C-alpha cells in the first residue's frame, strides 16, 4: 500500500467540497433521467456514455478543480492526463456509475467522488439522486447514509450469506461454501453494490477483473469506515492513482467474512 495520509490530517473540508459537487452533478444527471438522453459508445463499442455522464462530469471538474486547483484529476469521462501521477492528492470520479441502468431508466446509479491522497481514499461520496441516498465517509470517521451512521452486517456462524455476484461466478464457488450462499439479483452499479455491503443489506460481493479506480475509490473508503474491506485475491488492500487504473478480481465483505470469501474466490481462479 502507498504511504498513508499524514497523522491527524483533517480531510473534512474536502469531504464538504466533494459532497456539494456530487449533489449538483447528481441533480444535473437527474435532469436527463428517463428522457432518452443521447448515447454514444466507447471502448470499441463496449461501454455506453450518455450526454448526462458528460454534463455531470463537466459539473464535477469545474467545481472540484476550482476549489482545489492543485489536485490531480482522474475521471472515467476525461482523457487520462498522467500528470496526475505527480500529484500527492487527486480527485477520482465517476460522473454516473451504472450508466447502462441510467439509460434503461433504472434507479440504481450514482455519482462517485473520492479524494485520494498518496494512493489511499481519504474522503468519499456516493450520491444516488433517483433513490435520494447519499453515502459519505472521511478518513478516521464513520460511514454515513443520509446523515445516519451505517455498518456492515455481523453474520453469525451458519447464517446464509447474501452475496452479489454473476450467476456463473456463484455457480463456480466450492460446493461447501456455495451451499451457505444466496445470490442477490444483479446490481448494475459497482459502487452502489459496495455501499450495500457497507450498510448491511448484503454480506459481500465478488468483483470481476477490469474494474477501475473510479468505480471503487469512494466506495472503498465508505465500506472500510463501516467495518468492511475491499481486497484483491492476495488479501491486499487496493492502491489508487497508479499508472494503471485497472484492477483484478476483488472481494468485499465485513472483515470477519473476507478471508473465507477470498479463499473461495481463489479456488475458482486458474492455477
């Protein structure tokens, strides 16, 4: 993991900045919701981007860099400027996490904004305007949902675990582990799925490879502040704002459940 934030650093002012920007960006996106926004395809036709994504991105970039002009910038909807690697502190944003759901008129999408310092998220906000839900956390503080503290569910031994994962992935889990698992229906926003672990609605999730910093950074901090953790299959926490922003297979759960979930996931990987 990269160097940690300075002891006693106060990131609450940054949390205030990103919260305010995320709310404005979310309301901007909501203005396009269920109104057939223009859509184009990127990444060789694999990923949709709507005019709402771009409008929300413009709001975030304008507001955030005006407030913190010395910070770097990493967004799904902005061409990557590697000068961010020379900045200790960077905004990592996804203007709409769950664009496919947004385009389809489904409510499970959110604005994701994080402040990352020396590779670690130190302030994070997820705003789901169609659901009127705002998740937030700051380094050293509690995770909040609409102002109330949230925490992961403390599953007892023998209880059924509710996991979010692709159906084919659940089917490949080792039989003893799989027998204690109930798969929850697809959640189109990865960031929101991690927030569901943070607020105890589900016990964990498996994340297929090729997720990106902007999908994860804000939700990672919110989950950690709620008593959970996000890790790779070596049980290592993630580091952000690297030259590559793509991640491998990941697991997220309450801390006591994470080793078992990682072990089950590793057994599915080719050796």
